[in-house]
């Protein structure tokens, strides 16, 4: 999985069609798009760079906003692992080479059906990184998406998760 897309509950099938059309427009006719066991959450495996997909979505919102009706948020995923504390920490450490010496970061966790505690995850990651944390104005955002026994992880610039509704409002201004 290299993207998670959220939508309203019970609109997964319509969202999957919408995603398929958009990914085909962006150049991937073979993407694997699947509902998860969670209402309103779809996982995607695409050959396209996930940050380019987000840019593609932004361009479509700007030029043809009516084409995106069902997608709510597009979350890029760079790594995937089992939902175990050490595995999550190891994947974050593996991705953390993009964080420069004086850069700051924040950790954002969304978890569904997991017994892991946010504080445990944050402590384990923070203890492994020498950089400072900045909740207000960070250089990087460490995204942890826990879907029961599977976790998606990314280290991305702040505000890289695309909120379709916010983006549409920005375009109205």
C-alpha cells in the first residue's frame, strides 16, 4: 500500500471508481484499489509516486473540481509494516535519513483497532531520533496510520496529506 484514501462511510464503491478514473488519468491503469475492513478507508498500491498523485489531485481540483466527489483525504504511505512497536520504530528510523541535522518534526498517529498507545509509539520514535520536536512549525511530519495489524508510515513535509474539501475551499478564494 502506498496511499490511503478516506471517504464517507458506505461510499467506498463510488470512491473506488473515482480513484480508478483519476489514477488512469495520471498514468496508472494497473493500480490495486481495495476496501479495508474499516468503513470509509481504502488502500491503494500504485506504481506512481504518491506525492505526484497528490499534485495530480490538486490540479484536478483546480481545473475540474466536480470530478472529485467522494474522496475526502489522500494520505501518502512510504513504508508498511506489522503494527508492532519495534517494527514501526525501525521503519521510521529507515525513513528518517531525509530529516537533516537541524530539522524539526512532529508525529501524527491515526489508529484503528489497535491496542498500541500513542504515548508509547511517540516515545519509542522520539527516543530514536536526535532531532527536536516542533508541534506548531515542524519541518517534517511523521505519519503513522495503524489499521489493526498493518501500519503505514511516511515522513513528509507538513500539510502533505491532501484534504479534498479544504483544497476545494482554497480554490474558491
